């Protein structure tokens, strides 16, 4: 929490500023590749939900979610082994000493996400479920940025960011309530 207590933290979380016009945006190859890969990742969440949702109608949501994590774990294990030369490039003792206790449990929110999309997509549809979860992701992300939770950099909620969030909510409502 910022110096000055709770009230100061709230003041730091929201920044009212004049919108920047004609801001120079530079695009480099890394940014373009990052955007592309993040778009692939975003598409994968919708595809994962559709596939898991279909499987859940044939078995059940719990098994379908577990199966998704089982196959995903195999793929991630192969990537981990290649990326870290079999775990040799990681200083395990240092990680155990320095990583916050809660950082070891990042899979729990992921498991909840996979379970919920698996349960809801068969009867709500991919667009509605994805829209609501994306909106929730953005709201939570904005909150985490505003307060710098979990070691993230502090990024205040500017008027432009809040307006973008309001437009996102409006768009999701249009898709969900149609």
C-alpha cells in the first residue's frame, strides 16, 4: 500500500489528466509479434472454451476441465523442459526463498476459469461467455494496475482507460443481452 494509507492509495489509483492527442506510437517488430501472439492466445481461450464445452456435454464439466489441464500440462511440461534445459537454468533454492507464497498457486485461478467456461459455454454460447470473462479480466486487470497488486507496476486508471472500460462493458452487454 502506498505511503499515507488507504485514502492516498485511492488517490494514487485514479489519475485525472487531460487526454493525450497526437501521441507518437512506435511499432517495432517485437511489438507486432507480441500483439500477434497475444491475439493467438486470446483466440485460443475461445477455442478452448468451445472444445471443453462440447466435451462437457458428452461427459461432465469436471472431467472435461481436468482433461484440458492434463493435455495442457503435457504441452507446458515439454515447453518448460526445452526452455529451461530440463530445469537446469532455474535457481530453485533462490525461487523457494524469494518468491511470495501466493505466486506458487497461479494455476488455481486458471483452473477455475477453465471449469467455468466449460460449464457455461454449452448453454450460454462462446460469444457471451468469452465477452463476460474478457470484461471481468479487464476490470480485474485495471484494479490490479491501479493499486500495483502482486508486484505489478502501478498504472493509474486514467479517464481514457476508464472510458475504454465503459465501452467494453457496453459492448459485452450488447452481445450478452441480444
